[in-house]
C-alpha cells in the first residue's frame, strides 16, 4: 500500500508572528500573492497524494475559504470578462477535495497529527507542516514516499542546521546507510548545543506508518504541556525502524520572520516580471 493521504497541521498559534497571527493564520501569510499553505497543498498533490486533511483551529477560517469556491468573486470576474483571473481563482478550489478537522486546543504537533487518526484508518500517510515550504523539482514529500516504498517504514526529512539553531529543532542521531539516507537511532527535541547528537534537524515533512497513532496516544505531554511529535517518533522507533532522509531542495520556515523574508525574495527572483526590478531596488538600498 503506498501513500495517498496527507495531514497538514495548521492549528498552531503562530506566536512568532504576532500580532498578525492574532486574527490571521500564519499558514495564510502570502509569499507575494500566494499563501504559504497553497504551496504545501500543491507539494502533496505533486507527490501523488489525493486525499488531504488540514488540521485547523480557531481563527483559521481563512484557510477553508481560500480553498473553497467563491461564487460572488467568480461571477464578478466573469462579468468583467477577466478570464485569466477567473480561471486562476477556479483552479484553486478545484485542486483537490480537502477535509478539515478541528484541534480544539493547540496541544502540540503530536496532538494535531493524532486528530487525523479516524480519517487515516490503517494506511501510511504523509505529514506536511503548513508553514514549511520546500522548493525542488522532485517534491520533498515524493522523495520521502520513494524511501517509504523501498523500506515500508516511517521516514523523516532532515537537513543540516546551523549550530546556533539546534535548540530549535528535533535533532537526530542516525547511522549512515548510503548517500543521504540514515537509520534513525534517536531524536531529541530542542537539545542544548552541547547535548545535540548531530547537526541534522527534522524539518516539517514526514511519512508515517499507522503505528505512529498508538505511539502518540502513549505519549504524555512534554515540553510546554504539549504532545510532542518527536516523543511519539522516539516511541515508534522502539518498535519499528525509522529512516531519516537528507532531502534535496531548499526549505523555508515561513513561520519564522527571516525564513519568511527569504521565501519572498527567492520567489520574486524566480518571477520574470519582478526579478530585474527587485535586483535594481536591492542594489539601490544596499549601496545607500
Ligand atoms: P510550530 O511550533 O511552528 O507552530 O508548529 P506554532 O506553535 O503555531 O508556532 P509558534 O512557535 O507559536 O510561532 C509547526 C506546525 O504545527 C502546527 C502549526 O500550525 C504549524 O503548521 N501545530 C502546532 C498545530 O497544528 N497544532 C499545535 O498544537 C501546534
């Protein structure tokens, strides 16, 4: 059985992005004119996923509205004969059927994933964090699914993180099996620099076997009273092999202010109608 379902947790409070996240989900912050979560949904579809569950919370209506039909806007654009914009708007709502599950309280990423258990049933599934964007011709989730198909085990995407950032990540200890691929030996949530078992941090892309739900249920609240996904992964690793894959691509943490700015700049540099103007402007301000 291959991976056809994905869970996108998007119910966090986004405190690093206050005050805007007081009334707006951070997953809807625009990378110029496209919300971050659009790229995440697109990555799932481009990886062969055809069933998406978004975990939402309070103040997250904007996500549902974004992926829904918008009859008034569509009628307006049709009346004005603005067919390009009309087809762009219609394409978004026809991307895929999305199911929404509410996480009543933001009790952690592990709890958010657990909310999807009934919908996933007994299949392997992908998890894509709603505020992490990865750019690459082969989508990051596809890369993980390819590893899953070889080993039929859970897989985490990891990348080297700067030394001063290890305390912000789940850091893995792994046995190198081949280029880019590791067998997970341990994972530690947000370790101090001196306690980190490596410099490889888990980013927001995973493929899990169904047994992750059992492991999460047995996981009590950890750091900050939240159910940590990392603790569930550790527990799962006691019963099953888990792999860590150094994915190929460029990842942006758009829930972090600098990561968000980088995502916007790189996206503008990729767009023919913005690139030259942006470079000219940057030259002007940097020289100033
Ligand atoms: P983060 O830790 O980056 O999200 O979780 P956060 O808690 O919203 O952010 P800060 O640190 O307060 O700024 C990663 C992903 O997990 C989701 C978030 O929405 C984000 O996409 N999440 C987190 C949940 O769905 N539920 C939670 O209880 C916590």
